């Protein structure tokens, strides 16, 4: 399938943080869609296992927007070491076209 998009996976401390990041990326036309999910996260921090509640922000974008989106997220994310993960996804043609229209239009 040739219709590929990029999914960003970005854990946040608070729902409000995830919402603010989502709104900034959408207004900047760096992402076409954002979703926020509550999660329970366990990870190593300072050689200790940390167990905390977080909110995952999922952003859907095009390959052409990856670098500016990553730069924006890194500059405004409140974490000292934010996890900003990306993966390539195949999508149906209609959804890909909607994303192209949403992000490439002025």
C-alpha cells in the first residue's frame, strides 16, 4: 500500500498537557488528528522502577511534517527526557487524501 502516514506516540504527565500539545500541533498544521488515552506507565528513572499514570498523545501526520513536528514537541514538552516515538503506518486512500487536504492546504 502506498498511502503511508506517520504516527507519533508521546506520553504526557497530565491530560491538560496532552491537550495543549495536540492543539498546538493542529493549529500549526503539523498533525491532522490527535487522540489522547490514559495509561499506566512503568519505567526506570534514576535506577528505580517508577509506576505512574500518564496520558498518551497520538498524532497522525505526513512524512513531510515529521521534522518540524518533532522539533516543536521537543521544544514545548514539559518532561526532562520526553519520549517521542514514531512509526510508519499504511492507511486507506480516503483517509490519506483527507490528511493531505488538511495539512497541505492554506
